[in-house]
DNA sequence: GTGACTGCAAAAGATTTGCAGCCAT
DNA sequence: ATGGCTGCAAATCTTTTGCAGTCAC
C-alpha cells in the first residue's frame, strides 16, 4: 500500500500538486476500500474518522483532482451520486461492472472484453476510442440462487 | 409517428396509466428529437412551447414513468444531468454511444456489439445479464479531421 | 509575502415531494 | 366521490464556489 501512495505522490508532484495530509487521508480511504464504490459522501465520512477536521468540499476537490490525474475514475450507476473508483496500477482502460438489480451489489471485471469491439468502432465508425464505460445490469449469482426456492416450491 | 404514440398509449393502458395531454406532449417532443439526448430541462422547455402550462415536475414524473415502462432509457454521460433516450421499437437492448471528448457530440450505435461478451459474462461470472450500458469516450470523425491541419502544419 | 490549500458557509443545480385542485369515470 | 393526474412551491440532495485564514517555501 505504501508504494501506491508513493506513486500517487509522485504523480501529484509531477504536476506540481502536493500530497497534503487531507489528500493522503483521502487516498488511504480509497485504497482501504478499493472494492467498494464509494460516493463522495462515503469517502468524507470515512476520512472524517481519521481526520475529523476535514471538510466535505476538500474531499470533493481532492476527488476531482485525482480524477483529472486518472488516479480514480468517476462513475455513475444511475442513482443520484457519483462514485469514485481507484484505477488498478497500470490499467490502461477503465474496468467493467456487473450491477445486480436485485440487491445492488457491484462486481468488478478487470479483463479487457472490448478489444475487438473497439477495433470495430475505430474502423467502421472512424471514432478514435480513448476510454469506455461498460456496465451490465442483471441478476447476480447470489440472487439467482435465492430466487430458485421460491419458484421450485410453487 | 402516430403509430408509435398509439403503441406507447397501449403500453400505458396495459398498466392502467393514462396518456394525458401533458404526457402525450412530452412523448411527442421525445419523438421529434430522437437523435438528441435531452435532459429533463431540455424536454421541459420544448414541451412548454406547445403546452405552456405544463410544470417541470410533471415532466420529471412523466419521464420517470416512461423509464419504468422501458419506453425511454435514462442515461448519464457524467455531466450532472440525466438524459432520456427513446428506445427504438423492438429494441431489446439499450443502444450504445460514442461521446466525443472534444466537441461533446454523441453518436448512437444500434448494432448489438455485445452478444459474445454477454455470453462470457453469463458463463464465466454466472451473472444473468438483463441490460447493459456501453459508452465509448474518444474523438469523433470531425474532430480528428480538425486536428490534422494543426499537426501537419507545424 | 506569495501561492497553494483548507474549512466553513452559502450558493447553485437537479430532482423530488406535499398538497390542494381538477378531471374522468 | 374516488383515484389518477397536475401545477406550484417548498424541500431535499449533491456538488460547487467565495472567502478569509493557514502553511510551506
């Protein structure tokens, strides 16, 4: 974890930004909750546990900065809030998500599923792809299992 | 166009909703601006031209209703607003978008590009796909051309 | 002391809700 | 007269901004 902080620190410095204590606390929260898809408010509450004096505006400003530096990706699952997701180290593309419409759980997929599709887009539509967002909505493993008893017993 | 209104009317009736004048005006605006990706506010302003007495809240309620009935899809390109996009007749899946990061234009892609990928998701992740959202961010045809002179003349 | 950064409070937007009235059945 | 639907205004929620104070150099 420390080396990831270091790396982010360097990224900030390379653009003459500083890794202030508030920013570091925010990054640590993101690292510690990498699997969750935290909203700004979520991050704020978690950061506040370690650094109670921090302001919500600072969290927003930090997340926006990290977003510009491509350290995090800002995503939106259609509920009213933006969520912030750390990029995996060296990940060139945004990863994909499986959102369960029953329980709301979110699973991540790191594989690059879209290589062929992107080639098609570049060739056929003449559109130069820089990034993508792919989210599947459906029913997760757990909720599928949960649904079976109700059906089979009827 | 009329037959599409009829169809939507039937869809509403089948769930015992009515196609009131306000709702019809809203649907017409959506039909007439099918290529654009209108925000609720955009729709409101356009509806107001034909039916000045309509309220913004009604537009929101109508759009939400249409969204539940899968007549429109609610999408979010990362700016702060939701946009509403008519589903093509008979379209089983949501269509895809190419968003230009230079000029902001949005192009639609009807082709189903994700058949294979969905099979993979269902098989390998055991996730039952119901719908998906795929957006590519990049540089559109026009902006690519616009960029060439600046590079080649240097 | 200068410029980057912060916290707080206020502002700005987008969307939702409460409510009284209306309209068709 | 009932229930769905509407307009308006107020409320809510997320995010941004203005500003005065702080800190590192």
